[in-house]
């Protein structure tokens, strides 16, 4: 088995940990910020599926429409410790799911301005060439969460 690598992103958000934590688990919020993040990445931003079973051992599935068809991401919640820590697997293929070598952990720490969000994505070292791209994608998602919460006044 190959080694692991870790993507890491830290952002200060002007929202309390409770609001940011909820943004990862509430289907309506996830649909909105994911679409926003996809558009920012130059994609259509048309969410097709947002399915969330927000409990430890529960699963999620998110998909969006792309030129080549449906892009599906899914996983399982491993830790739900509101509003401090959320951990879930992140898969894009049955082979990745079988290998179970992709874990995303989000740590939210309160700050005077709102919170500091640190996201870690531990993955198989075969993805090393995509590490910077992965960090940019997660950073874009955190920014989209902040923008969506700003728009909603949360």
C-alpha cells in the first residue's frame, strides 16, 4: 500500500462555527454553496443530486452536470462533533471507495470575528500531482460557504 499525503487549507470566516458546520450538512445550503463553487471553477454549477444522511455512518452523494455527464462525489460520515469537527470520506469512483484512502476532516475554532476553519484531506499518495489543485478546490468551497452565509445573513 502506498503512503498518504495531506492537503490542508485554513481560512478565517466571519461566521460562527455553528453556521459553518451546518453549511456542510443542510442539503439546501450544500446545494447553494456547491453550485457557487462550481461556477467559480468555470463549470456550469448545475447540481443534480444532494443527498445527506447526517449521522455517523450515514452517507452522502453530491453530483453536478458537466459536459461529459454527471460528476458524482460520495462518502460516509465518520465524525460529527457539532460545531467543532466533521470528518467524512470523499470518493469519486468505486475503486476509491474500496480502497477507503480518502478522509476529509474539518476543524472549526471560534474566533473574535467568527471562526477559523481548517480542512485536512488525507489521501493516497498516488494523487500527489493533484495536491495543489485539491487545496484550491477545498479553499474555493470554504469561500463559497462564506459567501452563501453572507447572502443569507447567517
